[in-house]
C-alpha cells in the first residue's frame, strides 16, 4: 500500500479518542497535510503516510497496528501522543508498534518537527527500497536490499534520537540544519536512482541502435550508437541535477540551443548533398536482402561476380578486374542474375 498513499501532500491518519487532543492535532496539521479522522481498526486499511494514535487506541488495536506495519514494510510510522502518567500502563504495547512518542501538553514546534522527521524518514526509506529493488533486478549494487534498508534505518533512527537530544538541550540552532539535511536526503537518492536508470537505458538503447544500424550494413554503426548514448546521458544528468533542486535553466537552454543547431546543421547537410549518401545506404540494405555474395550478375550489360556490398558501394569482380559501383546501381539499374558460370 506504500504506492497507494504516495501523493504530493502526505496523508496523516488521526486515531485519537481524546476529543480536545484530536481537535488540537487536526488544527495544527490541517494547513500542511491531508488529515483523515479515524474511529477504529477499520480506519487502518486505508492508505496513509503517518498515523497518530493515543494510548487507548494503541492498547485496543495493537495487533491490527502491527499487521498494518508489516503490510506496508519496511517503514510505516506511528506517532503516540499521550500523557506522561499513561506511559507505565501502555509500556508493553510501545516496543514494536510506535516509532515516536509525543507527550502532552503538545508543543506546536515539537509536533511539526516530529511529524516532518517521520515523513521524511518514510520517504527516504521508500526511495532506498526502489533503488534496492532495482538493484536486485539489474545487479547495479553489490549489497543485498535488506542490508541497505537496515543500514539506512539505523542511521535515521540515530539522527532522530540525536535531534531529540538536541531538543532537550535546547540547541534549536543545530536542529534546523540537521532536519534540513534529513529532508534533503530523498532528493539525493532520487537523483542517484535517475542516474542509474538513465545510464542503463542509455546503454540498452545504444546497443539496440547499433544492432539496427549494423543490420543495414552501415560500417560506422558504433559511432551512431555512442552518439545516442551520449545524448541520453546528458539528458539524464540534467534530470538528476534538477531533482537536487539546483537551478540549471541556463545550462538547459544552452544544451537545447546546441542540439537545435546540430540538428539543423545535419538537416541542411543532408538537404545539400547527404541525400545521395542516404540513397546508397538504403540501397545497400535492400541489395543484401536481394543478392547473395558470389553470384554472377550482369549489371547494365557488364558481367561479373558480386564480391561485397558495403555501406555506400559494392565490389564486382569482372574479367578486367575489380570494379566498385554505387549501391544504387544494384537496386535502380538493370541487373540480371546469371545461373551459369562464365567461361
């Protein structure tokens, strides 16, 4: 269900029976998040990115919460909001169900900090999961997906407790940069994912283009494939940099203008003289399908043995010697296939 809850605005499920607390939480979260008011275990089946519960809900629906967390593994955060005096009563239910605890009375800044940290952690874990799943299919990375996710969660939990410690010490100046860093990590992982996928697609398309062009008999098929790969890699890097939030408008405009000039130049060159080359390339492709090397041919009254068909020209071995002719003569001229060998 992780993908179902993926949206521009994170979805927060409020499961709290305490009226005043519930209304206070809804009022604080409404301007920035999509909040859903839940009433029982049936609310846990819908998609959400974070669930806020109180002690009563946690005690009554512990098994349902554990099942929901397992279903949306590796990380679906639950935030417990309760009074300090209730902690001993629900201590046995906290260990595996709750990822953060917020004590009442609620401090607005602390609430926003905890919610953002949990949501950023979930987003980061999802990005790593996508990267790890892609790794299992392509073999890009060498470490198992489970090990990567475990390592990530370890450091995120460590940073989370570090932020809690800084809050207790009153070092708010250090909290803001750390929180910004955690919030920026998903962008970095997304950029890495774009680079990996883009590089693999560029390589596959390059090989496909080389195979297709080589099948047409073009000798410089490798150069064409490398050019396609290079262009795709450039666009991949641009997309990855944009994912990092950097302003590359000037670079994008420059690349667009350069590509436009290059395409216009190639079109002009083709219009002025390249059409003849294209005719011979295509003629060579069709001639390979029609004729077999070693056949005796009579081309416009000249008889000889077909020795080779290249990108632009063909070689004919005649009694007078080897003759090189344009490929278009094989497809546009008068060609007779001789069944008998010459004397």
